[in-house]
C-alpha cells in the first residue's frame, strides 16, 4: 500500500511544482519525510534502515545507565522528565528502562515523554512502553516544565536542510524543479544574494534551521530548569562544505529525487553549528566525540562480556557483531558523533571526561 500512496504523493508534488514553481530542498525534504513516516514502520530487515538500538540491546542499556547516572549527579530531582525524540519502535527506551530498574528512586521520579509525529510508530511505542504510561507529543513545545533528561538518537539527521551551491562567486539556493517534460524531478538553482568570493564553484553548503532552532530551545530550557540533552547522530565536526543529502530504500542508497515519499531522506549533522547555538543559549556543551570512544567509556566491552557468558553460540555471534558495528571506525564508530548539553557549571556527564 505504501507504494501506491507514494505514487499519489509524487504526482501531487510534481503538480504543485509545475503550478507554483520550484520548491526549496528544505520544503521537499520536510514533505517527503512527513509522507514517508506517516505510512510505515521503516526499521529492521523488512524496512529501509536499522538504527543502533535495533542492532544491539547494549546501546539502549548504556544510554539508560547514562541518564540515571546524570540524574544522580544532578541531585536526583523528583519529578524529572525522561524524554526521547523520534523514539522509533520504542526499543532504545525499553532497553534503557530495563537496565535502570534497580537504580534507587529513578523510576519513581521519572515521567516518560516521547516526541513522535508518525501514527504508525506512536502505536508501537504505546504498546512497548505501556507499563510506563508514556505521554506522546507531536512537537517539543508540548513538554511540561521541569528538569529534563533528553535523548535524541538519529533524530537531527531527518530534519530538513537547505542547500546552497557556489556559482561564479555567489551562493545560490538549490531547489527542486521538474524537467521540461514535467515528468522527472531535477535540481535547479536560484540566486540567494550571498557573496562567496573565496569558495570554489560547485561547493555546497548545508544549513538545518530546524535543528539549530531546536538546539537553541533545549539549551535555554536546560540553562533555566536543569538537566541534560544527549545527541547521537552521524555527522561532521567542524563545519564543512559538502552534499550529504541521501535517501535509503531497502537498506540501499537511492537518488533522493526518485520516488519521493517512498524513501528515508537524511543529511549529516553539522555538530559545530549545533554546539555553537547551544552555547549561545547559555548552556554548556560537552563534545562532540566519536560514538566509539563514548560507548567504550560507558563500558560496552564489559557489558558485551557479561552477555556472552550465558549466550548460545548463535547469540554470541550476534552480540559480537552488534558491538563491532557500533564501535568499529569503519562502521558506526567514527561517523557517529555524540554531544551533550548541560547547565553552565553543572555536573560532568559520564563519558565526556576526556572529550574535546
């Protein structure tokens, strides 16, 4: 059914562009992802991609322990909001809560809040996390006041980006148009008015206003009410030129212009930009650091060894391969970055003691 819905969406999108002119990459990415996530569960072997919590239970367990540890370091406030952005099927949070059930007072203090727009995934989250009575929100603005422990794993990468391309010393915004036959989507450029005399022709600059606005919002909230936010995503540091917009379907890369609304569109996160606006919101920033170093510092290898002791040979193979995928530099270990936001002068979050 999703294919038919995507075909209908693509027809409507092309008709809109023909009638009203090219749309920005940001608008295209926003609308395509809204269609995509509203119509399916995209995770796992039967879907289009897999995320760290689905690769190994250890990932969610370590993130849960990290949250509980920070809650203790900040004085164990009661109540405290435990928030996840884009929780998928609820796998990360289920593992996090299972791993922290023996932390004295933690489960009694926490109020679980999930920020999710997809009705398909909301249903999965309610089922998996029913014992914790999660409150679901379509946006972060619905979160109540109070200290917060926020986790955003592979959330920022799906937020819509704008792209600008240098041409003859001027930055021009990349837009989505239709070809002369009105059948295929193509890239067009429109003058943006920004001079770039020292930038080579063809260089592409990406900006994610939604991610920056969110980082500023959460930084100001944490500066005022306390807590921490943990961002884990694939991205780069420092800021750099490059075209990182990509589409995945059935675990394979495809053109982001093909089958709009039927593939997951993402872009790499500019962690320097996120860190800069968070500091501008009067919060303290820790990291970013590579996911490999972060998970090793939290004890992924010790947890792996503990699970291996009681696992069957088949389970042992899955445990080992999952951990290697999370921390090997050639897989997720180096490309994925981790950044934490806390109050100025607040406690140091675990794992960031040696981070830059």
